């Protein structure tokens, strides 16, 4: 009787191990099916064609609208024939993909402007007030910037960015009167703030795998900016 029981247990154990080995082979075959391999290849291709990914280098150049540099010349608004003109800001950016979601790089920005006004002659005194002159102003900055990419697709790349770094202002006063031009030191506005900051929300749209356009809204020398982008790798 004992031999019969041992024989049954042995046969049951052999069948169990055989069934387990067959199941394991089935699972291995299922995991390595051609369909799964094709899916992996397609997934890698999608990552390669994504608007942003790890290892990508993106160069952008754009122009900003809605800057507030005219407010710097408010004391001259009431002078005769006051005029103001500005150029920029101009934006240059370079970004490297640390991962499929995070990029780091540089943001370089430049803006300039000038204000001009005429003489005001007072007949009763025979003197000139608010003598003719012009202020020239320029500002540039170079910032270390980081972007967080929400969910980059093949053509669309939404992101939010923040940057901080160095900025420099340059002021020059010009006047037709020798006593005023060049301006004495008291007429220059010193630059106490030498650090810059920006934060924007942006979107890139790619026409091809390498060329596209971008737009950003936020605080970066202008309310809104836009331009072209070129992606390498």
C-alpha cells in the first residue's frame, strides 16, 4: 500500500513540474512575440520623432511684443515733441534635453530704445527750458534656463520655463548743448540690479522633424514672443 501511495505522489509531482515548465515556455513565447517586438520598434521611432526628447538640442530665435521700456522715460512725456522708439526684445535660446521631460540651456535677450524731445523757449526770460536731448537705452541679459515639457508629441511640445542670470543696462544722454553732452554723471541712471529673471509658458509646433515655430507668454522682457526653432538629433 505504501508503495502505491509513493508511486501516485511521484507521478503527480512529475505531471505538476511538466505542466509548470510548459506554462513558463508559453509565457516566454508570449512575451517575445513578433507583435511585441514591432511595438517596441514603433515606440522607439515615436520617441525619435518627438518634438522634444532626451539628447535633443533645440535652438530658437524670436522677437517680443508688449515691452514696457517706454515707462522708463515718463518724466519726459510732457516735453515738446517727445518721441520714443524701441527695438526688440530679441530672443535667442539654446536647450539640451536632459530627459524626455526636462531641458536645460541658455536664454539671451536684447532690447534697446531712445527718447527725444525739442527745446522750449520762454520769451519773457529769454531762456531755454527742457533743452533738446535724447536718452539712449539698451539692456541685455544671459540667463540659465530650465524647461519642463508636459507631454511632447510628434508635432506639439507644450512647456513651462524659468530662468535666472546676469543682466546689464546701458544709458547715454545726448544734447546739442556742450554743457550737457556728454552728460555729467548725475544725469546717468546707475544700474543697481545686475541679475535677471524670466518665466514663461510656451508651445512649439514642428513642421518637420527638425524645423518649427514657437510662442511664449509670460515675463521675459515682453509679454509675448515668437519665432523659429531648429532641432538637432
